[in-house]
C-alpha cells in the first residue's frame, strides 16, 4: 500500500478511535498502517544520540525543560536535591517512515514526549534531580509483531544513557528509576542486565516501573534480590501497576512482550504485579477517594490533534498540570489496578464501554500520591544509609 495512503488512513481511524466510534478490534489495523514498508535493519536506523551532549537529553537538572513544570503551589527543588531520578519515557512514535524514532524535536512525537515529561517526571522535581534521555524508541507497530530488532536498538540507547548517567552525572548519589510503557520494557531489562550485575541496587531508592504489565515470573527468572514494594516506605524495591476502568470487560488476557535472558516472551496467561498507589500495598483492599491526593488532567484531544494531524510540536501549556483531589477509588485485582470508570475527560478519551484501558494516564492519575510517597521512601532510605 502507498505510504501516504497508509498514513492518511491511520489518521482517519485514529481520530475515530479517539471519538470512541471504532471498536478496539480495529487497533491492529492502525498497527499495520503505521508499520514501515521495509524489513528492520540497524543500518537503516537514525543516528544514535551522543549522551555527552545536552541535546541528547530531554531533562537535566540545570536545563529549562518540561520536568520543571508544576501545579500551582508546589516548588521545584532540583538544584539542592540529594537524590537523582532516571526517567525513561513511553512510546510516542507512530510514524511509518522508520522502525525507530529520529527524535526530531519539532515533530508530533516530541510533543507527546513533552506531555509525558510534564505529567510524569515533574512529580519528582521537589525531591530529586531529573535526568531523562532521548532515545530511538521503537515504532508503536513493533508491539504488534514478532520483530524485536527495534526494541533491541531502543534499549541499546537507554543502556548507554544510563551508563553515561552513572559515570558522569550521578556521582554515587542515590537514584530512583522511573518509567512508563515502552520505557518500562527497557527499565526492567536495565535492572536485570546492568543495575544488578554492577552492584547498584543498594543505591536505588525505588523503581516505579509503571504501565507495562510486569509478570511475576520476572522475579524468579532474572530480577533476583529485588523485592516487590509492600509498604509506603519500603526501599530497594519495585512498584508497578496498569490502570483500567472498574466496569471494563475483565476477561481479557495480557499479551505483551517482555525480555528474558532466554529471549523475548509473551506475558499472556501470566500473573502480573499490581501495587495500589493509594495504599502502596499489593492486597485487594479497595482504597476510597479520600486517600486520593490528586490527579492532573489535560484537554482530552489537544495533543492527538497536534501530533497526528499536523505532526508538529507546539509545546505544552502550564495549564496542563491542574490538580483534581479525591478523584477516584482504586483496587488491585488479578494483577490490574481498577479505578472508577471515567467519562468526558482526557482519561476516558479513546475508550469505550468495554475497553476502559487508561494506559496513557497510569502515572498522572496518581500525581500527588506519588509525589508524597517518594519523599517517604527517600527519608527511609537516608535513615537506613546512616
């Protein structure tokens, strides 16, 4: 199919999905339409980022960036923070011209990343210095295929960025690992392949690896000596959840690919980890609205229109970070986090009665709870280290 025609059809169907008028079964079609017309080859990938250069970083403590954004009344304290955050962003690249993003700052993919930095990384600017690398993320269609080359390439960038971070920026300070979606794919591998073998786990306060269902067998097959977080103050442990509406169809099974030392493997049929961000426990107890400290919401369709239709980055408005307190209850059940079904807001956009997958908002749904929680964990980590 002609590439331009494929892109046009992808735009049309994407907007139909956002409007909620196309069944979720159409999403594999979008995957096809956004799939490049050639076989992946590393030689055809965009140039690799150079992490010794500022342009290869989305956020740095001494750089003006979207991790500096804050809801009204909060304070950015990165300059004096005693702990670092290494943030790996989720998938934003939907173009069909390459298997991996060229990280062009003027394109629509960069706009989505800017939104995610504001919604995710900024949570930590009151406690930590924030480092987030650019990387050649895999095209979204990679997750609908058996083609793992783009993910391998993306991970190679993330690993090099983390190595540079440890060698030149971190200076032996405690650090936090933060990731979402594709970023979590790479974060879990980074934990297994680098952080553990290099003896860095004792410097890791906590890992918030969110939005990419984490199979429990990872802990017995690679993530040895890393515990699941079972309380609000526990350190050197892993936190993960994926948010869905509580009235969604709950009989579906996960089918996401994960890296293991033996190769890439589907999560279908496996038990998955859910830590409830309103209690910071893994039990099935319902947490009520009064424990929810605040979410941030965006205009439901704004960045979709800009990204998909115009494919340009026009920046993120400070109004994006508006806190809504006591927004939802939450409960872990069968490895998923269920919240109140959403209507007529940015979280509900693109979902329907059956498909209440709130994936794009896994982290900003619990913006203020995470901001409070990280302070507790750092305080405990510091006390344990003295």
